[in-house]
């Protein structure tokens, strides 16, 4: 059986934090110090970030379609490029035109200036139509 990235202790600390308890309150419950709870929580969050990044990399590796959008491309032209390439590969994109624009803005805001892509944008489309940007 595959172990999760989180220890039992990290899971417990995160559950208690999600319930609104302070690190001090958690330390009292677990009979440890607040600084130890702080370290446990920090490591748990780092492990979660690593796991999410690993999943993202895996999805990119397994993408059915990969597109490079050149710098200087109008943001409003990207959805049609994505739809055309997906159609060529018999993949149905999960997003509408406007949803795709919003997804781009949320995924790579640092690459967009007004309506123009400032640097090359890599697009990955999975078999099930999920779209990732890098």
C-alpha cells in the first residue's frame, strides 16, 4: 500500500487547524510545544505543495496535446488555438471560450500583460480535456 505524503501527526494538526484551533491549543491537546506544532504544520503544507506539483508534472507528461503559444499573442486568440489543436487530436476541451480565458488568467497571471502574452506559454491538454498552462 502506498503511504501518503503526510504523517499521522501532520494530518491531525491540519484537521485541528481546519477546525479553527490555534497552534497553542493544538500543542496542549497533543502535549507538545507550540513551536513543534508550527514545524509539523509547516512541513505538512510543504508536503502538500510537493504532492500537488508532482501531480501537475504527471498530468503534463501524460498530456495528449502540447502547444507552445508565442510571446506577443493576443489572449483572446488562445482559446481558438487550443480548440483547433484539441479537435485535430479528437479531444474535447472541458472549458468554454470564456472559461478558458479565465483559466489562463488564473493559472499564469505573470505571463499576461493586458491582453497580450508576455512570454511563451505552454499549453497541455489531457485525454479527458483538462487544460494546464505553464
